[in-house]
């Protein structure tokens, strides 16, 4: 019993390291080297898990490095169990906060561009730029429709889509992609 009890924390630490390694390193690596990624419907959801794994790892790395830099200059961090649990949970909190703009967006940012000697008929010219839609498992049809409606409500002269439109094989998201046909601008929509 004493032998088992003394090994128990190391065993759980080993399992945790194995789990983190699997989700953070193996899953994304396997997905990106796979020659058929996105061809099967299950791979779309597998990609979503891989993206979340990469996001978790990025936040975790940031928080651990921040903690270590702060601990160099102070005795605030003691590397106890509660702190470790907090550091491991914090990336999930930031991932949820990062998801909120996607859920409630898109947000419109207005920028006025000034040109010397601009022709009078171009002074009220309006360009709407749509960037980083990432149509895929997280960018649903209602979200794309909302983006189209908000863009059209601006009555732009030109609409430009400047990249990262689709995240996966297009055949799984044709309805979402075809919704972009409803974008309307006086002088056209460009990709």
C-alpha cells in the first residue's frame, strides 16, 4: 500500500503528460500530415478538435511562460497544486472568451481613408472588406447569413473577400459558401 501510494502522484502526472501530449502534439500533427484530410465528414470534426487542441496549447504555453517570468522576479508563485489547476483551466476560459466575438459577430469597423486630390465622385466611395470567415465546423450557416446581411446593410460600392474564407474541404460546407452569392455591391463582389 505504501509503495502504491508513493507512486500514485507520479502515475497521475504521467497520465496527464500523456493526455496533453496526445491532444496537443499528436492530433494536430496527424491531421496536418494526413493526405486525405477533410475528405470524410468525420475528418471535419476531427479538424475542429485539432484546432481547439492547438488553441489550448498556445494559451497554456503563454500562461506557463508568463508565470515563470513573473516567478523569476517574485516569490508569488509557489508551484502548488491549486496554481497548477488554475494554469491548466485558464486556457479554457480564454478559448471561451475568444469564441464570443465569433458567436456574436461580425463586427463592423469603419475606416476613413484620405487621399490628396481625390476625384469628387470617389469621395463617398464605400468598400466593404470581409476577412477571415473560416467557413467550417465553427462558422455555421446562420453566422454566414448574418455576415452577408450586415455587409449588405452598409450599401457598399464594392465588396472584397480577402482570404481565409473556407477552412475545410468545400463539399461539406456548400450551403455556407453559396450564401456568399447573396452579397450585393454596386460595382461587384471580388475575392
